[in-house]
């Protein structure tokens, strides 16, 4: 049993302790952001992971999850004490929930309290977009079984409520942080969903066989039906060449979103080195992962295509060196993505 941090503990220290357990990559990337934006984005990510913990709980039915989502949003609105939410959710979490997520929920009162300490505009941005996520996630409960999602439209909708909305949230936080960025808000908003969706689709493709083993599938049925593959018979070995024909199309779509994510990042003023670096690290790691997926047609787990730490460090160093050079960044992206299909 995790003992919650006492009230009044240093927010930065608490968030820095919680982040590595729920995301190694974001724990490295978020501190690159300028202060105090780094603390707002760290908090936003932790709030989203609390929502994910509710969504992923295997032992709760849809009505129970809806109740928890509503309770969570009520705490962000300030109409229900955060301790009530944490005290309701935490006892429901068992060994099926990773220990880091159980610890995060145990600290939910403090995390939600940190959100309330931000400026009214920052808090409203968090509340609004976490609300979209919490209201959208229940649409897909019960649909994410072995049969997959019905079509690409459903996949787009799912990626929006779990990740595209995060791209929109980050855009609004960046614009609140900098008037110079705010001048580009319309252009950035047009690409913000792709920033989130490219990262999410990369993770879906990387983890598809791990998800399959626990009874979950986020793949669109119509894409695989078009090449003669039935997701009801999803198997990492049988008819793999036919399955890979559908996978290639999804790799192409993901590649397009990541390309748009780069253009989104290049809209940031060159002097906003820290925010650019934060975005570039995520995109760089995603395109390297996508290349490994494409070049490993027989992969059977996320571990098979995971970017190794040494490669990840090289990606980060390369991004750091080229952060302000748009032409070089585009060239690096093209070279990394060479040979990948591109849809659209």
C-alpha cells in the first residue's frame, strides 16, 4: 500500500517522481520545456494517465467506468473533493494495474491539487481537454475486443479522444505561454491532431500483438477485409503475409501523421528551442519505431520493435543539434522514413 505524499509537498518533486513510472520517454522530454510550462505539461500528462488507468482497468464494467470518469471530472471542476475520487478508485486497483499507476492514483489528490494551483486559463485548458478524453473513452469500451474497430473512421475517433486531444491541449498551453506562438495558433491547430495521432498509431502498431494476447485489438476491420484478412482469426503466424498487406496501409497513414507532426513543430518559432526539442524527441522516436515495425514484418511483440536506449539517445542528440534548422530537420526525417509507405 502506497502512503500518499503529505499535503504541501513540493509539486515539482512529486511530479518528477511519478512521471518515470508511467512514461520513461515523457519523463525525459518534459523537463526540456521552459519553466513554468514544464510543470503544467507534466501535470497534464499525469491527469491523462489517471484517465487511462480507469479506461484500462480490466475488472470494471462500462457503468462503473462512467461513474469514475464523472467523479474524476467533478474533482477537476472543484465540485467533489479529490480525496473522495482517489479513495474510491485506489481500492479498486489490483495486480492487473501496474504499480506505477496505482501509486499515481494514490497521489491523485495532490496531482489534482497541483492542477488547481495553475492560472485560471491553464486550469481551464486542462479541465476542458481531459474532459473530452474522459467523455470519449467510454465510446470504445466493449468495442476494443479481438474483433477490432469497424473502420478507419472509428480508429481516427479513438486516436482523437486518447491522443489527438492531447495535441490540441499542448497547442493551447503553448499559445498561452507565448504570444509569438499564439500568432500561429490557427495553423498549428490544423495539425495538432496529427501530432497526437501519429504518436498513438505508432504505439498501437508496436503493441498490437501484446494487446491481442490480453484480448484487445484497435485495428480497423475494413482495412484488413480489403486485403482478405479476417481479424477474427488474428494470429502472429498464420496468414502473416496477408495481414502484413493491411499493416502496410496503416504504416503509411501513421507516416503521414508523423510528417504532419513535424510540420506542426516547425511552426513553432525557432527561438522556442525547448518546446521544439520536446516535440522533436517524440517525433524522432516514433519514426524510428515505425521504421522498425516496417522492417520487422514477423515481429510478435512490442519488445521486438522497440527503439533501444542507445538509439534513443542518438535520436535525442541529433534533434538537439538540428532544433532550429528546419531544412536539416526535414532532411533527417526524410532519411529516417526512407522506404516507408506514405498514405495521402
